[in-house]
């Protein structure tokens, strides 16, 4: 064909080969292009470089700034402050030593949330307030680098939700708290674990190991030691309300028998309500039998002291204080459930004591409420208050290092109450409230010094202030058919119990309010909810 040249495969083309019309003429050269696509006109010139910009950790920054938290601050104060802030105002973790210790890869979110739930479960089952449980859960998640977490704490269910960003799906886990037990030694160990985690000294696997070891550890006191402590508590309480040595011994025996009956009911799988019924019947029966053998007014007074001592060991003061504290801090659902638990347990005590008192009344045993007078014996009563607080510490399974301080705190509470009520002649409600406030104040100071929970220093110390006498007189009024007298004394017992709970909470808040916390440098250190103004 014209204008074309052919060659065989593998041969070189001849000089007559026709080239393209767009070929570059001989003698000219063009620099090779760096890319098939032209670069942007706004490309950086050679020799210039810009450091990569880090992604912002918070999308919003409040106008007043975010609080600065130092590592020297107790984790309770730091995390409680952050929990009370809105999610958008919370500062992201600037550093997460606990997360960095896991290696190059961040800790898996599900495992961190699971560890957080397990820690919250132990705290809630141990009687800790809902706000402190939520603060501990948030502190653990924050230490491992999860800065968008919200915890929800109710009486039987706790949950936590983590949302990585505004566009990523959230991860939620929940856990049901079915079994509750009083072991303040385990509670203190959990607080130490949370403190180490928030300080960045514990990896995720180490935290799981320590948590498993806490669950395997046995209680520091045996069942028989707890039974003996219950007896000593009842004996000390009977002495506190005017009983003598014979009353002390019989009150100890009655409370120990009731405690063993409660253990027997628990071993048979009966609910806690029936355990309280069985535990309340034994000391009431001892008191009725004593009154049957001593028909004088003094014998009736001693019988009343025996029954009152047994009630001191059963009144659920710990649950009452926790319920009122949750209500005052805004956790109304948890507070309602705790107070309902107190009502059910109290009804169990009422059923046990009232059944025995009614049988005694119908059998001719005379129990006169007028003979129930409280003798003033300052030295003996102070010793009884100290013994009562000491026995309460054993029942709460406290660490031995906290027993002395908690016992002294109970003695101080009784001194304040005696000085205001017996010496100054003030109202028992005012004396109880002030004494409970001092218990909460000193307990909070001691817990801040030890970086642990305030419950071991508070719960046992309020033992001498419990309204056992008013509770007994109310039940006696119902047993004798005097409903008005019974309602009056039961209402008095409820009012005294609320005075104890509110006083303890107010004392704790006073300690946090007026003591400067290092590391909280902004004026919004402890933000609370605004009042609703009725709507």
C-alpha cells in the first residue's frame, strides 16, 4: 500500500518508515511531565512544609473554659466534678497513661466498658451512693481514654454508653446487680483500684486480675464473729437506754439467737424479709419472758431495754442514709428504690416484734410504755456507745485500720448528742441532726486523708443515734391497741432517722464545700443542678 512500509517481526524498520505528523522534529527535546494530571495552582512551593494539624478533641468549648484537673486531686472530687458537667463541656483526657501502658494499640472499648461495669457493680452492691458509683465508673473509662461516656446507675441496673464521635455509632453495655453484701474491706479495695487506675499506674489486664482477686478473697470476719458482734451491739444498745448488767447479758443472748436464726433462714434460701422477721423475734421473746418473771415497773423497764437493744442491731440505717443521700443528690429513682427497701425491712422487723408482743399481751404479760425512761449515765453510756460502734464495724466487715477511727467517731457523736439533749435540754431532733452532721464531716475528712470511701467511717458511727426506743414504743402501742400512741412514736422514729441521714449528707457536703481541693483551679469546681422553681 502506498505511503507505508512493512517489515517482518523481529526486523528493524527501514529509513523509508513513515512517522506521525505530530512527532517532534529532529533537534528539539521536551522535558518529561511529572504527572499525567496537572497540579493545583495552590500547591506549596518547593522547600516549604506545614506541620500536620491535630484533630480537635472537643467540638465545643464553653465560654467560661473547662476545669483543670491535677493528678494530686482525689479522684472522687475530679470525677464528681466532670460527671456534673454536660457532655459537651467535659474536657477530654489530655493524657491517658493507663491507656498508653497497654502498648501501641488502644485498649479495646468493650473490655474497658466491661471492667467499668464490674467495678460499678461492686461499689453499688457494697452500699455506695449512686453519684460516687457513677463518678468511679466515669473515672475508669476516662483513664483508659474513653472521653465520651455516660453512666446510668439505678438500684438494680447499671449501664454505660460510649460514643466515639458525633457520627460513629455508640457502644452500650449494662449489668444487673442481683446480690448485695456488706463488706467494707472489699469496698476499700475497689476504691484503691480506682485510685490506681485514674493515676495511670494499672493496665487493663492488671485491673482485671486485681478485680478477680477481690472477688476470691474471703471476708475478714467469720460467721460466729459476726454473731458475737451482733450480740455485743444489742447489749451495748440496751445499756445505752438504761439497762443493767443482767439486761446486757440477756440482750446479747437474744441477739445472738436471732442472728443464728437469720443465718438459718438465709441458708434455706428465704428472702431477706423473712430473715429480719426471724432475727427480730428472738430478742423480743427474751424481753417478754423477762417481763413475765418480773412484774414490777423496774422489770418492765429492763424488758423494754432488752427489746430496744435487739432493734438497734436490725434497723437498716446504712440503707436509709444511702437512700436519702441519693435523693439529695438528684438520683430520685435509686433513692426511691433504696427507701422502699428500708420500708420492707422495717416491716419485717415490725412483724417479728409485733407478733411476740401481741402474744405476750394476750398471755397476760404487762408491758407499760410509761416505764420506758432514759437514765443519764454519761460515763457508762459513752462506753456503751463506743462498744456499739466497735461491734457495728465488725458487722460491716471493715478493715482493721479503720475500726479505731470509726469507733472514736461514734463516741464523738454520742458526746455531742448527750451535751445538746441531756445537758442543754435541746430537742432530740436538733441534737441528732447536729451529731450526725459531725459524723458526716469527720467521716469525709478521714476518707479524704485515706483516699477511700467515707462509708466505713460514717455508717458504724451513727449506730448510737439510731431511734431504737421510739421504734419499740410505736410497736408496743400497736400491740396494745393504742394506734394513736403507736403512730406518734413511729413518726418520731422516722423523723429521727431522716435527721440522721440528712445530717450525715450535710456534713459530707460541708467538708467538700469549704476545703480547698488542689487541682480544681476554676470557680465551677462543683456544679450542681439548678432548682426547678416549681416547674
